């Protein structure tokens, strides 16, 4: 069955909250001491009850979970810096590219939902049962029946914008990064895994799993809770997991070392589409953009 194109309109941009001037201090002194104390106690106990409630609400079988990006949010950009692991020291360093600043970011404004829906059409055509398929080898001459030159141009443009966003977030030059392999479409549903490659739910470190990766990006093509259930992306931090709920057009990116150990929750229903676009700092591990031959 041909996949359906979903042309969902974009929601309004989310605005930031400006911090106001400190208005709290002077008001407290107007209250009699006893009243202030009980008010404070009340505040503290409500905060404790609230905290407990949200803790139990957010807790999962994996421990305490914090949501970094909800499906319903339209995030301009969120970036969290974290200390780099030592993984990069055991590889050749490329100053100005190899991570010195590490972290993770997510944005909903670099790729539109419309662009995601066009790419999604193709991931539907690529349901081949295995996780890694070399499209050129698989389709041969027929590849031109599946992808048009416009599709490749869109892919190149999307990849370029993601690369620039990553470079900006980590303070490096976009020209020092190279696309690397595997860069792939993934399609996940709740059918049984056929090979170990299909077992996407295992915690892993991309730099260990894929070798050449320095920066990983994920472009989501479908929507958590609308197109599929489960399937959230989880950063596995000590003591607290951080989740990203996929949303069409959402880009999440992070340094590929063990500072960003992660996994994907099992998909319970529906189909989840995403593209993994990865970058290396080592020109020897770079690959060219896909082209139509
Ligand atoms: O699809 C995702 O959200 C993550 C996939 C992933 O971890 C990977 O391809 O290495
Ligand atoms: Fe990964």
C-alpha cells in the first residue's frame, strides 16, 4: 500500500519567557512573622506534594524520566551542554571539529513538517525488512522510479541545514564536518526483529556502534501518539532518563560519544519513521551526498 502524504500545518512558534524583575523580597516583610511562617510551610508542603505527584507521573519502569521535548511543543531550539566523555581521546583529533563541547539539542524550526512529509513518503517505499539496505545496490537502475532529482535535492538541503545547526550549537565550522555512513531511513513497528540490526531498543553509544560518528542527528518523520505509540528516544543519564518525543520535522542532535548513551523505546503500535544523518570530523570517513546516477 502506498504511504499517505501527511501535510500537517505548522503550529505557532513557541515564545520564550522573559525573566521579570525581583518583586518578591519586599512583600514578605509586610506580613506578620507567624503568618509568613505558615504561608511558607504551606508553600513547602504543596511543593513537596506537587513534586511527589509529578515524580510518580513521570516515573517509568526505567526510573525517573524527564521530558526534554514533548510532542505537542514547537521548539525553536533547546540545547543542553554536558561534559564530554573520553571516547574522543582514543581517536585521531581534528581541532575545530572533534568535540570539545558536548551536549544535545532539539529544534522544530530547521525542517518543516511539509519537508518531513515528503521524505516520509520515501521511507514508506523503503520497507525492506532489514535495518541497513544499500539502496543503490538493492534498486539498481530502478532507483530512478522511486526517487526524483527533486527528492535528492531536498535531502541535500535538509542535510545541509542540519549540519549548519549542529556546527552553530557546538561552535565549530560546518565546513569541518563530513557526512558519514551509515546514514539511513529507519522504519520501526511492533513486528518481531529479524536480525540483531533490528533490535533498536538496546542502549548504545553511536561512536562505539558506528565507529566514525562524531555528531549524530535524527530527523523524525512521524508523530509520537498520533502515528505510533512507544518509540520515544531516551538519553540514559545516571539517575534520570531524558526523553524526546518524536514529532514530524523535529531534529534532535548530539555528540556521539558515551556522554550520550541512548536507546529507543519499543514501538507498541503504528509505524515510526526517522532518518539518522551522521557526521564525522575525519575526512577519510566522509561520504558524498547521495546522487541520482
Ligand atoms: O531513531 C532514533 O530515535 C534513534 C536511532 C538510533 O539511536 C541510531 O540510529 O543509532
Ligand atoms: Fe543511536
